[in-house]
C-alpha cells in the first residue's frame, strides 16, 4: 500500500559545519556535503573536508550504516535538490568519524522500513521529477522543502521481507553496472597505454596526411526545401562521430538533396573526423559502417595503399589532443581540410600497421563489449525500478 513518506521516517536531523580549527571540547571529523554524495555512495569520503565539531554535536550527528542523507540546498536545473544517498557500514566505521554538513539533513527510519528499499523508492520519485515542486529559490539558491515533501509524497510500503527482496534485486543490478563501469575505465586506460606504447616509434617514417590520403568535406542540403529531406541516403553529422563504427545516421536526405548540394556519398570504411562542434567533438574520429553522406563539419579521409584504414583510424584517435591543438578560430579552434592535410602521420611497413591495428582493435572490442553490458543493465534497472516501486502491490 502507498503511505505518506513522513510515516516511514522516525527522525530528521540537521547538519553542522563545525569549525576549521581545533577548539576546546571539539573533535576532528569528516563533514560530508551534497557535493560528496556520489563518492559517499561508493563508501568513499576522500573528497570531504576535515573539520572540528564539539563533542555533543559530533555524537548527535555521527553517521551510522543505513542512515540517509538528503541534499537541502544547492542543486541545479539538471540536478535538483532532494537527492538522497544511503550511508554504508564501511563509512560508519571510519576514523575520524563522519558527520554531515548544515546543507544536508539526515533521515532515520522506523524499524519496519528497510533503508536500502527506502533509498531506491526515493530515487524512483526523484528520477520522475517529484522533488522539483518542493524546491524554493531564494536569491538564486535552490532549497528543498523537506517537510512538505515528506507529508505530501507517498511510497509503497510492503512487508519488511518483501522490501529486502526488492532491494536485493535492484541493488544486484546496480552493483553489476557499477562493477562494469570500473571494468570499462580499466579497459580504456589499458587501450590508451597501448596506443602510447605502440605509436611511440621515432624510427618510423612519417608523411603529411595530405600526401597519403584524400580528404573531403561534406555538405548540407537546404533545410528550406522539404523535398531534399526524408529520403533513403544516410546523412551523418559531427555529433554522431564518437569513435567506433557508425552503422546508422540520425537523418536522411533524398537524391534530389544530394544533387543540389555539395554533399556526396562516401563508401563504408571511410574514416570521418569532426572538424568543428562543441567543446569535445572537434577532432573525434569514427569509421563509416555504411555508405553515407556527411555534413560540411565532417572530414572524409580515404588513405592510399601505403596506409591501412584501421591503422590510420587508431593513430588519429590516439592523436586527438594534438589534432585539436592545430585548429583555428577566434572563439573556437575549428579544423579544416587544409589543416588536416598538414598533420604528420607515421607510415611503418604494412605488416607492422596490421599488427598495431589488430592489437588496438581488440582493445576497442573489449571496451565496446563492456559498454554494451552497461547499455543493457541501465534500462533493465530503470524499468524494474519503476515496475517494482510505482505501486504498493505485492509482486512475486
């Protein structure tokens, strides 16, 4: 059944920021702020400051396993206040002791409520935007009206055994996702180390890219002419260039649009580079996995017989920061076909190119395989979160 959140909460406690320097009857502690919530969820308080609280205040506010902290002030349009984090047993055992700041409040629950289940149910409300109506803005600062939220919002209350089962199911998926994120980070770090080691060969001959590859840019049919759009010719934009293989396009143009613009179709296997875009897009590369046209902000790079496609792609990916530095523009360092032609690229023997490309393609495959797991786990968690917590009906 659905019950007001306030009926599940036994105690609400405000935080204390303490002092920056020691004073009489004060003890050192770690003070968690809302900005530390993400690391706290991983049982880390490394980012939280050390402060000094008087002993009675510290005793009252020391965190225990299962405590719940709510962000009361701060937030942003994309991340409203009302975020909640559950404190793990590891944090409760830390020394110096861990407490919470004055912009955070702690909830302790009634005995019949499992804190992990409660945290997941709260997250479900938060993800659905149910905390936003309880934000009050004062001089640009967002404050969460916790009391109003607790009285007005409802959570499903099951038997304690059912709560623990739901929490176990969802937490298992979440832990698998977090573990996979760690594997992805390690795989990416390994790939970057391999790129650095494999391309750090001063003995390899080099040439400017324009001497060993043909470089073109694309075009955009007029948006004012509807007959140019919605056809069957894929049209790739810079935002779709994010390493790997591009297997579909976000937009399609017609043959008429192709003929009435500077766009042209490039074959599958063509290397693409974003010549300008937002802060991180410029300089990214990808490989076309289909015949497609591109917009004028993309460069199509077709190497000759001296350069293997996969080797060149991996080299350009490894040289991302260096390539970005050759851009120009008053407000944004844009690239151009002329600038790309002057980039120096290594030209080792083809056998060495094939070896390097094979090693790095394998590293890419590992990264992509783990990311696909995350892509599957994320919607699974979200769908189960809603299905299990949107109502108070028992499910077995």
